[in-house]
């Protein structure tokens, strides 16, 4: 059976346009050559939402590791960087928008690949829900600051108003993603630009405050802050590392948009590495500047103050930047959450598109919009699933919603580690061909996979304790553990259902397992 015969209607392209690729990999009909290197890197940075990540994790991470906050950010960057090399090498060989799903099928077969795709999809839907909630809260917080009205800011506490606003933001983000990568790119240039400019302004003003000793608890810079070996305990380091890894999640969106990128085999990998460098640079400079300005103490403006640690920028905006410029920091957090909400639709929609194209999901999800060349049905369904999930969780139990977010780390480490190991196994025949292949296709990906596996295991162990997350439990077991493991087991159930409906995919007849011998290297 040929690719043309099995490819869903509306997903074909001329043979010379990448529709018919090697080893059973299929074109999807997406709008090719829509994004360049800069646009791809911007989308990667946007999905991570650096300003939002900083305001929500600076305090909690400082509470775990104290002044060694920059060291933990560097430690979290390491496994992400190693996995990024795996993504780059796999994308060169198989530039497919299914990324982790497609690559793990090629390496380990359909069952492992399906579960890897499930891990990415379920993690992304949960993140979308969280981002929508954060964007809603900052929308009303900013509105309150601009109007000078506490009553307006308090509207976020009205459950009905909060949900309606949240649904409106999800709808807007879905509509922008639905219209294609060109529209997405234009919006992201503005939103990411706002984030980075305001963040740079905050760093400059924080350093100025540190030099003048404006705030109690200010510190002089020390190179020991960058030494992870000086963290007080392994438990503290592990907890901080788990938070740090979450702060880098989303850079792989660059790869998910590979079929719509100019130079699909090279550009996405380069964009991912650029995005990673921008992120680690932003995190390190902000952490150092904030720590120098106010310290990492648990009182006053200290980063580890438990009363402000879940939203550090809300506490520091006025004191560091002043009442007028401080509003810009609120704008930046809102822009960060809104931008990430919009771009996070890219990986989930395109992964679902790929899974449907290869008959691992119902064929209806493989439809591509004729005008916008986007996975229209998959995008709309992802938006609807996000809206329903967030609404139900908010109405039923906000504790469950919080615990679901805590369970994210498990699914993120799961599919990143599988992808890293898939790289080494897929290229196993190349590893002795040259030192370069041995390092970038084997050593670095395996090391990254092992590090993430260790974090997965430690997180799984910690989740068993009911004190982890909201503090709730099910039959004496932490609800975060139940949710995290339950989501993965749900994937097994859905996979078994799909195996009955799509036996050809699970027999390896649609997307065949490959070997390095089948990969044609670039000159």
C-alpha cells in the first residue's frame, strides 16, 4: 500500500514537496516554508514562557536551594541540552511533525512510540489548562492595577468570571493557532519581544538596587552560587532540579513545526538550541540580579518568602521598578502566559495529526485545513479538551487541578527520556563510524535520558507521599502519584482500544521501524 493511497484526503502534496519521504514517513499537507530560523526560535522561547516560569518558580526554587538558585538552573539546563542534541540528530534524519511519537516508533516499535506520543499530548493539554488559568488571573490583576481598583482585581476570585475569561482566552489562542504558522509567528514576535525587553529592564534595575543596597537582605555576587555541589542536601537539590527542568519544557515545539519550517532538516534543531541558550541566559541573569537585590531569605522581599514565593514578580515589581514601570512586569507575565497558551497548541495538534496520519488515532484527526494548511480538527479538539478539563477541574476540585499540574513532571520526563534513548538506538549502527556520531548520536542523548530517568524515578517516589502537592490522598497514597501514574495507565487503555481499531499500525505495517542503515546522511 503506497503513501498516496493511505494518506487522508486534503493531506497530499506534490511528490517533490516532501509528501513522499523515506521509510514510510508521510507528508501531512501542512503549509511548508512558513517559518524561518528566527521565527522557529521565537516560537520555542514563547512556548516555554520564561517570564511566567520565573515568577512562579524563582521563589519556590530559592526555598529549596537558597543562594544556589543559579546552580540549579544550570543543572536543569544540562539534561534538556543533551536531549536537544537527540532531537536535532533525529530531525535531520526524519523531519516529521510527529517528533517524539514518530521517532520512538522508528526506534522501538509502535507500542512504545504510541505511549511516547500519549505522554506528549497529555502533558501539553495539562499545561494549556494551567497557562489559561494563569493568563486569566494576570488579566484581572493587570486590569486592577491599571484602573487602581481592588474590586476589578478581585473579579478573578469570582469563579464564574474567572471561567468565562479563561474560556475566552482559550478560544482566542485556538483561533490564532488555527489560522496557521504565519499568523502565529507574527503574534509571537510581539509577545516574546515584550517579555525579553521587560525582563532585561528588570535585571538592570535590580542590579542598580543591589549596588545601592536599597533593600534589606541584598547580597554581593559569589561564584559559589553556580556550584551545585554546595547545595545543603541531595533532597533539596533534587526538589530544585525537578522545578528547574519544568522551566525548560516546551523548547521542542521548534521541532514539532519542522514540516512548516524553511530547511526542515536543519533549521528546527538549530532553533531549539538557540531557544535553549536564550532561556538559560534569561534565567541565570534574572536569578542573579534578583538575588543580589533582595536576597534569598524567607522574610520581607526575600525570594524564599512563602507568602510571595508563588508569584515573585508581583512582589518585586513595584519596589524594584517603581509603580509605573512595575506595571510593565505585569504586562510581561500576562504576555508570557498568553503567548505560551497560543504556541502550546502547536505540539499537541501536530502530534495528534501525525498519529492520525499513521493510523494510530482516528483518521478524522488527520484532516488539514485547505486554506490555512493547519491541523484544524486537531487544534479545535485540543482547545475544546483544554476548556472542558479546566472548567470541570475548577468546578469540582481546585486541589485536583493543582495536583494534576504537579504530576506534569512525570509525563515530561517520560517522553523526553524515551526520545533520547530512541536517538541512540535508532543510530546504533552509526556510533562506531566517527567520534562525532558517537558523541552526538550516542553519548550525549543517553546521558540526558539517564538523567531524566533518574528525575522520573525520584519524582515517582516523592509523589507517593500525600504531602506532595495539595496534600490530598487516595487510600493513603498521594493524589499526585495517583493522577500521574493514572494518566499514563489511561494511555495504555486508549492504546489497547486503538490497537483493535487500527491493527495495521500496531503490526508495524504503516510506520516501519528503521535502522541507521536506512538513513541517508547529508553530504
